[in-house]
C-alpha cells in the first residue's frame, strides 16, 4: 500500500474543505525541507501519520513538491499536511 501525502485546504470562516493537493515527497525529504516541523510523539522520522497544520513559510518550502497547480490564500484559508 502506497501512502499518499497531501495538503488539505480549508476555509477559515467555516472550516469547509475546499481542496486537496498531492505532494511528491517522501518523509525524509519532507523533514529536511520542514526543519521547523515538530513531530507528535506517535510519529517518527521514518514515517509521519498525524495531520499537521502548515504555516505560510512551510507551504512555500513544499511548493516545489506539489503536483499540479496550487494557489494559496492565507487570509481566507488554512492548510494541513495529511497522509491518506
């Protein structure tokens, strides 16, 4: 089973899900790219399973790994890394 790493996009005002963007990145590269990401106790450096909210700086660092077109709007939306 292959894990799918994605960025989920939600509206701030009502938390409505408005998009999902697939990432072409493995865990090791993600942790190197997001050196400021603090893992939860049940995650480890071999694989990340928990969702993590991402700030604007982190999204910018992940931008080269997003498959397809992605236009972020931090004034109106929040973004979360997730594994499916």
